[in-house]
């Protein structure tokens, strides 16, 4: 993984914790190891989840970014937040009018989607992940969007998340 002090995990989680998405049923420990090893080789940080023993089959993978990810914006949540705290910006006005294209273009030009996740393996042989997706500016202050604007990623389907995890691990 990222450091020799992080041995290969061998003890599966007894149950699937809340907030995790099933990526594959009847998977294997070898598959988890190959994904974690691939992530480390791809330059991602593979670390223990705070409070976990080193042999527990759960690791945090961070450092993967996805450019031009405006399509992943949760438009409904952004529009709802704008109704509470209106901010005058042409892309935001267009979103309130029902056209998300200008806001997506702004996100594609000045933001990237940071894809961090916790990857785990359960005793039922399920490969699971808990995604942590957030939009981050490429260069702080370059975008003309208001600073307090909530930019959340939409809820991803299992297949979309699985593909992102595989790409982050250098396997797709």
C-alpha cells in the first residue's frame, strides 16, 4: 500500500456499516488487495481508517480527482440552497430558470470532483465502499461563483461508483 507499515488487511468486517454501497457480491480478499495495491501504484494515498486495527479489511483511498465533472452536480440541492440564500450570478440564475448547462460549464472550467472513498471487505464476501465526493476549485478565487455556494455531488448509482473506484485504483 502506501507504506510498509500498513500490512495487507486479512480480517473482514463482520457486518456492512451504514452508508456503504455494495460494489460486488461474493468477492475475494485478493480482489481487495489488488484494488488497494493498484490505488497505491496509481499514486493515491491508502491509509487506515482512524480507530481500525491494521488487519481489518477497511482502508481509506484518497487523492483521485476527476476534471470536467459538472455532470455529477446535484442540481436539485443546489437550486434548493439558492432559494434559501440567493446569490446573483448568471449561471445560478439559469439554474433557477431550469437550465443547468451554464453552471455545469462553470464547474467544468474551474472545479474538479475529488473522489475519496473507504473500501472494505465483509465476512459475507461483499466488496463495499463509502464515497466522499466533493467539488473543489482548481485555483482558489478563479471562479466567479459565490464562496458560500453549496456544490454537492449527486447520489451515484452502484455501477457509476464502481467505475469511479476502479479508475481511482488504476484498474479501469
